[in-house]
């Protein structure tokens, strides 16, 4: 079986280095926050090109605290894309604010700036663009809208570690950038993890305080806050993996380029080429009306696939109260119906990719549906 992602292969490649880091942390006794987390924050900020980084226990926590640090709460509206993982919208509700969804662009699959402009009201306080699949959203347009209406921008870069927009790193263009270090991410912990980056020291200080029970000094709790700290072992693991991330990203780009070549000419839609940004290929998703038949055929041939995501946020039962029914966001709904994520990870071999693409070609020979233009 060719997996969608092979974390065991990743571990095998860095086993000696990773084991030593974990054992060193265990011997140190610094299990929550501590020097390993401090060191990772410094390295990650430098990697992103940001002034400061704040490590946390999940990407969702990072989004939650980013909103609170910006003073966003009840009565405020925050615009986010309909095509994203639910954590983006859940964090808005955690802050007590109201999510306002916008449709996505049919070419890049990222939030559509024109839809964002239409969604702005007198209550709008912020925009959360999501860099879906590792491709940066149109940050020029997003920042122009934010400046025009006096809005804050939080980048959801959970899938975009190392992506850039006109030379600037993901997470460093808006007020705050939020990352997930869930194990399957391009930079993943061996457990839960997340963080934020910012160039604004006051926002960093607020998030540092909010993640650690609102403390200013030990047992001096100055505001109601949370336990969103990162543990020391995950900090050590992420520091090791960060040292390999540029190499892994280059391999992902090579894998994506080979997919482009092998799938060229087939009656399906491949991801659009990156233009102003560097794509880091967290996901390589194709589109075809017979997506489910392709997924079953690939599974029968020993190839795992994924769905990112099979139901947009506004059609999730948990978010029905937002009042957006079927047809509200047609591009997001179409993507949910026909997108299929193919295996992509640095250790994927060209031979495995050839098998995947040959299988897709054979399955499409028997297709009765004409797909989108490639």
C-alpha cells in the first residue's frame, strides 16, 4: 500500500537525531515549556522571517489567542473561507466573535478577495485567509482590503510552513500568522503542537501571557487565560525537524512537478501553477466528477488517497446556525464534491508516482464523464 503520508519513513530518516533530542529532554526534566520550547521559538521565528514566535499546544489555540490578542470578541465579525478545516471557524467562535464565510477562487481554491470585499460590514474586524494546501492566498489583495476598511489580518498558515508571497514568508504579512504542527503537517510534531509568529512585540507578549494562565510572574494571574503551552519534548522534536524542512519542501516540489508531468493530458484538473508565491505542497489535489470512483480504484490498486475537504464548513451540522445553506458558496461546494488528494511526502518515489498516475490513466479510460480542462 502506498500511503497518503508516510510518517514512519520520515522517522526512519532522522531516527538517530530525533531519538537523541527526545532522550536529552527526558533527562533534563523540563517537560512543559522550558529551554527546548524557547529554542524552537527562536529558530522558527528566524525560519519564517518574523520577529517573534509563540509556541502552543495546537494550531487551533494559536488562532484563538491571535483573535484575543487583537481584541476581537463578542459583537465582532471575522471573515474566513468556506473551504477550510473547521478549526479556522471554531477559533472565531471560541473568541465569541461571529464567523462570516466567503467563497473561494475557482483557480487557486483560496479565499476569493472579491468575495471578501462583499462580506465586509460595519461589524467586520478581521480577515483570516487560509493558505490552502500550501499555496498562499492573494495577500496583496487581502491586505489592500484590510487597509481600506481598517481590518486586522490573521494568516491561517497551518498548511503553509515555508511558503512565500513575493519573497515574504507565510504568516509574516498579516498582523499574526498561525501554524499547526499536527504530525501530518509539513513541519509536524510527534503529537499535538501549534504556534504563531508576529513582528509586533505587544501581540507576542499578550499571546505568551494568554497561553500560560495569564501569568505575569509565577502565580501572579493578571487576566483570565488558558493552558495552551507546548511541552518540551515537542519543542525538541520540532527543532530537529525544522533543520530538515527546507530539504523536505524541495522534495515535495519535485513530487508535485512529476505529478504535473505524469498527469498532463488526462481529462482531469490539476492544481494551478503558483505565480506570485512559492507553493509548499502540503496537499496535491486533483479534480474529477467521478472522484469517488477514482478513489476506490486507486485503493484497489494499493494507493491511499484523501479528501481535503469533503464538506465545506457551512454545510457542517455544527455550523448550520451560521445560516448558509446549499448553494451559498458554489465554488467551495464544487471542490468538496470532486477534489481528491494524492499521496505526497518527501519519501515518495518516482516509481510509486508512476504507478499512481498509470492507475489514474487506466481508470479514466473507462470514465463516461468529461472532466474540467487540465
